[in-house]
C-alpha cells in the first residue's frame, strides 16, 4: 500500500512537470509563429509590417549619423555639414550615440560588437567563413554603419553576411532606404535591399514600410533644399504606385544632381552611362560639401569626374585626417591632379605610402605620376619585386621614369613584346616612349628614336658619385658615347672599379672610362698591373690620375679594333 502511494505521488509530479513544459512550449510556439508571421519570408508578404507592430523603433536624427566619428575626433573635415530630418519626420524622439568600434583583433571586435565572450565570438566567426578573411577596417566600418541606423546586434547575428559586404555599398543602401521615407532600417531590409529596391511602391505600402500619403517630391527633394520650381521638374506621375522604388529614386536623383551640380540632365545621363552613381542623395550632398570646401574641387570638375559622386564621406574625412601625406607628398596636391585618389580606402593609401617610402620615392617623382596612388598596394609590391631583378631598375629605382614603369607595367610589357616581334634589333626605346602616349609610340615604330637619351646615365653617375649632374655633364666627352653606353653598363663599370680598390675621386679624374663596354673595362683592368708603363703598380695605384692610363689603353684598344 505504501509502495502504491509513492508511485502515485511520483506519477503525479511527472504529470505536473509535463503539463508545465507543454504549456510553456505552446506559448513559445505561438510567440514564434507570431514572429514568423510578421517577419520576412519568401512569400508575397515578405517584409515586416511596422505599422501594426507595437514595438517602438528608435529614430535617428539623420540618415548618416556621424556621432561615432565625433567621439574619436574624426569629424567630417571639422566643418558642420547640412543637417537633415528624415523624410516624413518632423521631430526626433531621441538620438542614438553608438560606441565607436575601431579596427583591432578580429575576435575582440566581434566580441565587443555582439557583447559576447570570445568563445561565442569564435563560434560566430566560424558560422560565417568570410568573417575570417574580411579586412578589419571594412569590418569596423560595417559595424559602425549598422549601429548608426539603430540596428541591434542581435538582429545582425541572423544576417552575418551583412558584416562582410563592401562598406561603401552598406552606407549608401542604408541611407537610400532612410531618405526615401522608411521609418526604420532593419538588418533584413539591408539583406534584401535589391528585392525591395526593385519592388513597386504599392507593394512596399502593403508591407507597411511607406505611408499611404507618400509624396517623395516634398518629403525627399524639399528636405535636401531643392527649390520648389526645380522639384516640380521631376518626371513623376501623380500616381506613382506602379513605379518601382528604383525608378522613383533615379528620377529624384536626376533632379537633385542637375540642381546641385548646375548641369543639364543630359550630363547626368552621360555620367550614369559611364559610372554607377545609384547612391544616396544625402551622402552625395555631404561628399559635394567636402569636395567644394575642403579639397577645392568645383562642381564642374565633379561633372567631368563623375566617379566622385560614388565616394564615401567617411572615407574622405579619414583621408583628410589620417593620410595627410603620401610618401612625403601633400595628399591634397596629388588629389588636384588625380581626384580618383579620394575613392581609394584610406588604409590602402597608408600601406601604399609605406611601400613608396621604402622604395625611396621622392615627392618630386610622385608628383609626376600621381596616378600610381590609385593602384592596389599588393599589385605595386608584386611589380616592384619582379622589377628588382632588372639591374636597370636597381640603378634608377627612385627616378620618376621608374614610377612610370611600375604604373604602366602592362603597357610597357606588351609594347616590348610587340617590338621584339616587328623589330630585329637590340636597341630598346626610352621608358618615356614605352610608357608614353600611343601617338609617341607609333612615331617611334615608323621613324625610330632619333636621339640618344643621356640624362639617365648622367643622373645615375651623379647619384653614385654624390655630385651634381651639371658637374658630371661637364666631365663627360661626347666622343666616348656609343651604342654600348647604357645605365646598366655604366653602373656595372662603377661597381667593377670600386671592387678593384679605386676611389670615387680617381673615377672623377677619368670619368669617361665608365662609358665603355664592361667587358673591355674588365679586360684592361686585368692587364693594367702587368704593363711596364705603370710600374711599380703598388705605388702608382694610389695616384689620383691612375685611371687616366687605363682610359688611354682602353681608347687605344677601341681604336685598334675599329681599324
């Protein structure tokens, strides 16, 4: 009897435990279904209906919040940019000031962003393979962009590929949705940006992402400061429900850019055919403000270089504050000649600067080829490593023409291959011809190079002997120049003379000796100690004019060979 009571008691506790678990599971299942019903799915109603959701989403004062930049003293060039209210919002509930995340150890960045332990951060990185390879600067920019728009890390955890996207794309996609009237931007919206952007206004309204009385003329263009007479030029019908969000944005962007750049719509269409400028108008306004006031780039120059409209205001501000010099050259002076530098991520410019400094590039050389700053640093390093096997590059690695060789590497290589096929000669044109314009190269093909370029030899001697180029030019005699005289042969002669114990002062006393063939020089150097005219050689070798005797025998040998 006692055993039966114990069994009944145990069974009763099991039943109560099972009932409580079942009730909790049912409640959780209902909540989960409710969340799934309201969330994005692959069905027609694929976007969250924020209008019916009781959750209050925090609002941000501007679509591009720079508060995290201000915390780190990295404001957009120190000037106050125009402040805008989000389309359709006249007041701000409260401003979000997210903590700045800078580039650092990968797991620590993930741990700080998601507020988890390093073990959990390691599991998160393992679940998305691209997180292990993404550049740390790009990862930091994406995290900060998501924080600026109030997107919670818990939501981002369900869409980890967002952290691996191009930071420029992330910034503009979020800003486009915000400026076109979205009350809030979620991780799901950014993940499915292309689908939303290609959807019609009527469908987006059914999803509850746009108000029913949506008027983009007033809510978007007027907020950007476009005059009313310009706003009315937008070619949008009174009923835009059948228009896609992309079509609406394109037309509004045409009106804004033609007003802001003071150009015609034909100019905007030409820029669109060449460059992809489907970007946020608000970010473009900030970029134009920076270009006009801090980089001395006028709107006319922006029309000529339309790729500037696709820049990131964050990256431009970082270039101004973090990359003031590139290899000792003022960055703003380089941008004057090559504005495309502003499209390069600032961390790449820093790496490029270190490579050029290590190579020994002077500011004067870099100003002659500023376009080299637009190349990928890894590409430049690879080309330098390959060119260092060439003795001519070693002789003139800091010369401006060598920078042209690095910058136009493929052009020079293809032209050399072409010359090897069509010209049966060992004479090689100058680097100016190989890396110059097509007309100059075609002239060389048809006429040939009519003069011998001696400047490279003079510069090489001046640098090696540590004297001015004008002194070298006065010391050399024209009759000693010949087809055998190249930078490589001259440098080889200098090295041979130094190895045989001659000083730079002795070389300067008989400088023409380096213009001859290296084989002839080496042969005469070997015979010199055994000639009766120089005995005793051990005492005569210290004479400042000893190489005059070597030059005499070399000229005699050369003249006898010719006769």
